[in-house]
C-alpha cells in the first residue's frame, strides 16, 4: 500500500448511515459520506435539508439515533464535543460564535483549551492567512465586521491544529473580497496542510470552485453524491435551487 493510500485510510472522516431526530422530527435519514484528507468535501442543499444537523452530528453538538462517525482510527460516535476536538475535529459554526466581549487575541486563545502546554500558541499561518487578525488583535470580537468575524472563527479553529475542519456556510453575508481570502485559505489548508475539509455551502459557484467531492441533501437524505468533476452540474444546481 502506498503511503498516500495508508494516510487516506487512517485520516478520512467517515459518516455511516447517520440518522438524527429532533423529538419526532427526523432531520437526517441514514446519511453516509466520506471526507478524505487533502480534499474539500462540500455538502449542499436547500434551506432546512439537514446540512447544519449533519455538522452538529459530526462535532457532537447533537446526538444521533443510529449510525457511526469515524475519524481515522477513532470512533467519534459516543464522544463528547471536547473529546472530538482533541481527536482533531474543529468547526466554524453557522453564526460564527465569536465571544463579543473578548479581544481577537483572546478569542484565538480559547482554542488552547485542549492543547498540550507546548502547543499553546497561535500558529504563524493564522496571521499569514488573515493579517487582519494581527492588525486587530486588541479589538473586541463583537466590534469586527461579519467577514472579519468569519476569519477569526477559522483562525480559532486552526489554533486547535485540526485534522478535520468543518465550515458551515463561511460565505454567508460576507463581502466578495473576504470570500476570496476565505477561498484562498481553504485551498492552502487542503493542499499544504492536507486537512480534510467539510464545507457546507449554499453559494454554488464558490463550492464548486473548491470542492473535490459533493454531497447533496434533500429532506435529510443524500440525493446526489460523487466527485465534483463527475457530477452533472446542471442537475446539481436544479437539486439545490430554491
Ligand atoms: N433544534 C431544533 N429543534 C427542532 N427542529 C430543528 C432544530 N434544528 C433544526 N431543526 C429542523 O431540522 C431540519 C433540518 O435543519 P438544519 O438546520 O439541519 O437544515 P439546514 O440545511 O442546515 O438549513 P439552513 O440552510 O437553513 O441552515 C429543519 O426542518 C429544521 O427546521
């Protein structure tokens, strides 16, 4: 087996037949997908089709009723969110969840919690990717623009040195110049850091520009899945059109 094949096998996120309910309402119906390292795996779908629920299932914020979630050799299924973070899962949730009264620097430092003492620093690449975080280190998180907050949310996720980065609609409500920066950061993390990136995105052109693989959800179920280059993009656009 080549080194690359071994790495993919040990580092891939594997979601297997995951179902999730809110009370009696089923939000995910036996969803399966793979997100290998060194690839962007996009999850798309109309509003309310279960994209955020899938992200919550992976990060441990919502319990699943059946199925399994594996990251490489670790079975995350029953792990608490903090244990999943230690196992290498980082997420930028919808709404970003920046601490408004903490400074930019302090927001980044909240990512230290699960790290060994020797790694409790902000990696240079966070500031290389998003120089604004350096310039605004002492500003309060709540005083940043939406785009700057999104960069901060990604920076904070990177502080935890993740193997899997989960991004829930990173372009939502953000100006084009910052969307470009975010796209560049995602490419860098995929190609240079070889992270597995799971990207929930409604902005089709942005998602298709980056995605290696695509999963489309409809009413909580997978209705289309495959390598981005092999999918019928017109059918895909129809499947997610509002
Ligand atoms: N906490 C909750 N309690 C009850 N139902 C919920 C809850 N969160 C989501 N839902 C329902 O579950 C379904 C899937 O929602 P989810 O947020 O996962 O979809 P989504 O594809 O991320 O939507 P959006 O694009 O609007 O963020 C929807 O019908 C939604 O109303």
